[in-house]
C-alpha cells in the first residue's frame, strides 16, 4: 500500500507525539476520516490539546473516542469549527484542514 509523503509525515508526527507525551495525555479511542478518493484513515489515542494540520484532503470526521474533538476548515485550527462529541460524526462531505483532540 502506498501512502503519500504528506500523510506519512502527519501520521509519523502523531506517532512521535504519542510516544513522547505518554498515554496519560492521549485521548482514548479512535479518530476516523476520509482522505483522497474516499479512502478511510484512522489513528488511535491521539495526543490531547494540540492542533494538528492535515497534510492532504480530509473529510467526514468521525469521533470514536471518549472525549470531544474539534475540526476546523483551515489549517492551524482556524476558520469555522465543528465540535464532535464522543460517538458523533461530521457529514461525509464536510471537509476539514485541522483538528484538536479534547480541546481546552
């Protein structure tokens, strides 16, 4: 399976952040979204309270975690915000450019 460099960089950064911050600062559960060509991507137990920019097209955010998250229409957690409570999903066509897990 071939992943684009931007996606690998974002996911690699999240993995690095998870290993350096420890599980105590991770939002428990899974974050799922659709990338280019409708391919599903997910990460488990992402770090909390930090803004992450998506490196490529992202839409249809789904919060399968125990804490809320917020997706934003622009990078650096700017633009229109959509808060997703645990177990909730954004509309499948709703694009986002950044996300913060368990915002303050």
